[in-house]
């Protein structure tokens, strides 16, 4: 069964490049060394056998028991709201993809020709994780978990019920999707405040590890905050994660879309990416960036996103030197490698306001664009129809420009 989880759907993003962080990997989980006989338990307790040292030992034991009890309590509280997302494809799709073998029973198709009925049979090829955002069946997960339009998605609840799911919305800017299942009265996860996260605080991840071990619990700490990382999957899709939470809680393929929770039982992040270049580093989307999605679905039935319509690279000292730019902050408006990736998107608010390729946007409403204040994060705080004031550098000229944001229409959905 473990082999199946390594199939064509690796539902975790892999960090390819980082800006402002050196990153590693959490694939494979954590390991431990048992030092049997190296240190005798009696030797440890003999150091704390009397007086003041005994009080220190008692205090440490009490703190350890309290933390362990808190962890168990939090898992008991949150686990019912966590679900597994199972991905299934017809065998026909696997054959057409060029994999060339019978994914269901691991036999080469050349050895056993499949009937029409067998080719149409749905086969589990991977999975992810999600959690209930409403009692009437809305579930939050990662967009890359449900990115295959030809797949069928099934939700497995904490009590083992299997229900068909429909993808009702995907976010074009965040790696977030919302699913819907029938029924009501589902346990809803409590959302915390990711702006109050502190480095070193204890966090717990719950997920469908390796698409095989459902409701797996791992524990660690917040290793960093406000990371900006570029992640990609096995199919060449890149994803920029703004303001990511870095953690050493073990996150593996299949954990994508699952909650990262604090010791109060609040979801503070959505587990999204790992790096295979090192050890014990994963990344989660901050929950405050997701709350608006929850509100939009409940209010409008869709995700409402403001749109500027530019392609850019963040300006750093290195970029400024290599491109000969007069500023070492802001964003530099440049196109992609093809003509279909212009710096200014045709028909966009940016084009209507007069922004041009090679402009540098220095600030939004007076806030300089820096590593801690990215353009994407700044724009996402506004609503479609709002006017924002941009400070722009064009050559040696610096000027202000008003831009009326529009609602982004996701043509993929």
C-alpha cells in the first residue's frame, strides 16, 4: 500500500528556491536514537534526590506532564474536524498518461490486457488533507491537492465515513481550494490569529501522511515566520508562498491542506510545502490569509480577490545591482519568458492606470514594498473597486499613481 502513495499525485509542494531563508526537508519524518545503557535512570534521579534539586525535578516533571496533556487534549479537540482527501482516476487515464502499468495491482498492462470495464474503474492514486470550515460541509484544503480536473475526490471523515466531494472554488493567488460535501452538523475547526505567532512556540500538524496514514499527528515548533518561498510540484507548477510559517513539525506528502494548530486548539496555518534539500523544515500558509476565503464562500459562494495585473520580481540589493536599478526595494515590473507573460496584463487595472514594463512600484498607500511587505500581500488586504496609491519609479522619474483595483475572474474554474 505504501507504494501507491508514491504515485503520480504527490500532493505536497516542494521548495525549489527561497528568498530570505535557507531551507531543508522534512520528508521521512523524525528519527530517534535509543541510548540503552548509556545513561542509567538511577544516575539521573540521584542528582535530584534531595533539597532544592528535588524541587527542580518536580517542577520539570509537572511541566512535561502538563505539556503532554495539553497536546493530547488539543488533538482530541481538533481531530474530528480534520478529513482526508482521496484522489481517484480511471485506469484509462493512467494508461493514457504513459505510466504504462496497472496501478491497481502493480502488473504491467502488457501482461494483462484490460477490459472496458476495468479501464473505467476508479483507482486511488493519492491524497491530501483538509478540515471543515463550516458545519454544512465546506472543507478547506490546498489547491494543488485538487488540481486534476479529471479526478474524482472523496472525503474520509475522522469517523471513517466516505463521501463524494465537489470542488466549489480555487484561489488563483493562494494555494487554497474549497470542497463541499453533503450533510450538516460537521465539527468545525477553530481559527486562530496567525499574526500573533511567535518563533519557538509549540505547534501540531494533523494530516493524511503519505496518502496512507490518516490522522497522523506530528509536533514541533515555529522555526520562522514571514518567509517568502517558491515551491513547485512534480508537474512543473510553481507557487509563491508569501508570509509562510516555517516549522519543524514533520510534514510529508499527503499532509497538504491539513491544519497547523497551536496548544489552544486553534488553526494558525495550512500545511503546504516541504523541502527535500535538508531536514525538518516545512511551510504553512498563515490562517489570517485564508480567513477572507472562508468569509467570501459563506457570503458570495465564491472567492473574491482584488486584482492589479502585473508580473514582477521583488527588488533586493542583488537585483538592483544586476539590473542597474536606482532603488534596492520595491517590485520591478518585468515579463516572463514568453509573449504570453507580459509585465502588464492587457485589460488589467495596471494597464488602465498607465503602469509600464520596467517600472518599479516602491510603495502602496505609503507603505514601502519590502521583504516583510510584499506587493501581493498588500493588495490582498483591499477589496475590488478600492483605489490604492502607488509610488512608482520610471527611469529617473518618481511619481504617484492612483489605481482602481478590479475583481479577479478565475477563468480556470
